[in-house]
C-alpha cells in the first residue's frame, strides 16, 4: 500500500481563515495516524489577489496553532516547487497533452459574448454554462487564431450524457449527471491554470493519496475525476468534510462571525484551545472528552467517525474552552509568560508608545490611555454615541460603511485607513470630526483619545472590524431593509471614490 499523503492548499488572497486550519488539522491527523506525510502548497494562480504577505500570514498562523508539514514552500521537499505560480511550465505541458488528444479545446469567446450568453440563459431559465461555441472551430481555424495571438482560454470537453459516479469516504456513492457539469476553463488567457486543473496535476505529481477537503467541492469532483481519466492516472480517495457553520446554521462567514485566525490570536486566545476547538468540529474523542491536545487527537483519530451534520462554530463555546485552558494548564509563571507575550509584543508596543509618550506625565498614565489596545470588545453603550449633530442612525450608517470599506482595502495601512475616512467624510458631507466620532467610541471607548486612525491601524482589520460591528449591535443592529439601503449608498460611495483616487 502506498504511503498516505495528504495536503492543504490555501490561497494567499486574504486573512488566514479558521476553515483552512480546520481542514489542515484533519488532513494532518489522518496522515500522521497512518505514519504518512502532510504537505502544504500555495495555490496562488490568482495573480491579481495573491500576495506574499498573505502567504506569510497563513504560514505563521498555522504554525502558531501547532500545525506543521513535511513538505512546503518554506521547508522544501522532493515534489516542489510548492507554489503554483512557479509551476507554469508543468501545467502548460499537461495542457498540450489534452489539446493533442482532443480532450480539451481552445475557446476564443470574448467576455462580451459570454456575458450575453449568461443573460440569455438566465432569461430563458436555463442553467448558466458554456454552450460549446468554439467546439465548432476547425483545427485550421484554431491554429490560425493562435498564430495571430488572439486571446483564448482552454476548456475541457465534458460528456453530454450519463452520470459521474464516485465514492466518498464519508458519504458513500455519489452520482452527478454530466449535463450539470460545465465545460470548465482549465487554462486562463494569461496562460495560468485554474484551480481545478492545477489541483489535479499537483495532487498527482505530489503523490497525494487522500484528498480531504470541504463539502463545497463535491460538485467539482466530476471535473477532477475526468482529468484523472484523461491522463490515465489513479485518482486519490475523496473525503468531503462538513462545512463550518454560524450559530444560525448558515455557512461560516466573516460577516457573521470572526473567521480570521489572526483575530483569535489578537484577542488573546491560546493556540492550544483554538486547535482543540477546531478538532471538535464534527468529531469527538472516543471517550467523549472535550478538552484534548493535538497529539491526543492524532492518536485517537478515526476519520470515519466524522459527523456530517454541519458543525457550529460558537464563539461562546470557544470562550469556555479557552478559559479551561487558562485555568487548568497555566500556573502563575506560565500565565505571566503567556500574557506578557500577548500584551507586550515588541512590534505592537513600539507602535503604541509613540502615540502616548507626549501625553503622559507619569508611567501610571499609560494604562488609562492605552488600555483599549489590550482589550477585546469594549463595554460601550448606546448612550456613549449621543452627539449634538449625529443621530443614532447617522452613527450606524458611518460605522457600517466604514466596515464595508475597510474590508475592501487592498492592503492594510495607516494611509489607507485615513484616506477611507477622509473620503467618507467628503461623500457624506459631514466634517471629519463628526465622521470620526462614532469610530472613536467604537474603537477606543472614548470620545477623545489617541488618534483613532492610528489605533485602527495598530489593532488591525480583524479587531477593528469586530469592535465596529459590536458598536452597530449596541445601536440596535442593521435590519435587512437598512442593509439594502446602505448597500445602495455603498455603491454610490464606490463610484465617488474612483475619481478621487484617479
């Protein structure tokens, strides 16, 4: 029997997500329990959104949780490179094989034609998908267009009839009609592969034996199996894990729950508690214990005992578990070390002190001024938002638009936060002082404090977003109707931003 090899393949396009850690944990436990190997690779073919900073944040976050890997971009290995952006020649060679064998085809359709096709299909209540237009091109026409450097993508051919039938480790036999499967783009016009193509090529070349991933990929499995078939490769075993859920059973999302690993680190959660909690998502120890180490989970792990019911990521339960770890695992000396490492991180302190140094007369003045930097959600009330010029609804509007705008910043920087606030002030035709007032209350807990823009930059997106949302909830929350109205305002704001930035 081949050595068990599993992988996690995060995309470096944002914050390190707890869902990534959840899937990584189960892959790692499965591989190690079978004396196999766990691999990490970076799926960075989305060149417009992928960043080196995001990659480093993901690697650091996973290591903070106690996860490690046998092969990866930072540790090397015999199956590298472990970044897809560095494997372009490999993908192009494999694409040519499919083209030569007639299992894929060049598609020269313009974005305008594809948009019109989607509109027509939607109007006629048809399932949106590619209509096979470029399949009608002759080989001579295709070669002529390629020679003329006309932009094209490469799509896979898909059977028109019958079903794709495969076995899932947790779910048994799954049957999906081929008519539901689109002619997937395999290679984009920039000659970089799509996820679906690179995923299959890399899994085969890296000798992955078991693909353990989220259930959102079930409907994509026929595309992957078809590629394995075209290349004559043995496919891995598939195991689709249940998705993490919000308490209302909707898919876990940052709009309803903090999803960034960095948020939990910044809020003072212990990594042992968070990884323990992720291990409880859809799986339990044989003896029913809720508190267990990653080593204990690995020793007792049996993937066939994973429950398919959507595991609920409940922050209150995580708080309870984190409290148990603090009380039961940390003596006074350990607590001092953990708190000092969290609260007095040299990088964070070096940013905070310049904001305070000119405002203090005694060292004892520091905590009253800087206490909000070392806090979680602040104990503010609706009374704190009383203002002569702004109503409660005005404050909610400013806070909600700020949250949405912060989430769209391409890079987290002080300048970006400041520009956002200035633009919002101009757009709303409200003085910057009034615009910043609800932000001061939400972020610092006071109407007057150190620079709220500096504070948001130092606290980071995750904590800033959590405090702004908390303030919105304190003010009564945003109803569905209010959200729709504010989304219209947001679109107007985005159109207003463009000429300002130009």
